[in-house]
C-alpha cells in the first residue's frame, strides 16, 4: 500500500470534517468563507492553522 495515498485520504477526510465544523459554527458568513478557502487552497497548512487559531 502506498503511504502517500493513505496520507492523502486522511488529509481529505480531516479537511471535510473541518469544513463541516466550520459550516456548523456560529461565526459570520465571511469568516466561514475565509477559513473554507484557506483549507481548500492549502489542505494541510490550512487544516493546521484552523486547528490552532480558528476553533474556539
């Protein structure tokens, strides 16, 4: 099994989870949009940034 493919699937699952959590949050629409764009453009870094700074 390729570890790169497995890593990619894990990142994809975590990104989807983060986007769902962002959409369910009580933040403003603009804030939600910015976080989702960051996660979509930078899947690994965006997820880490959201985990560190975006969650309350």
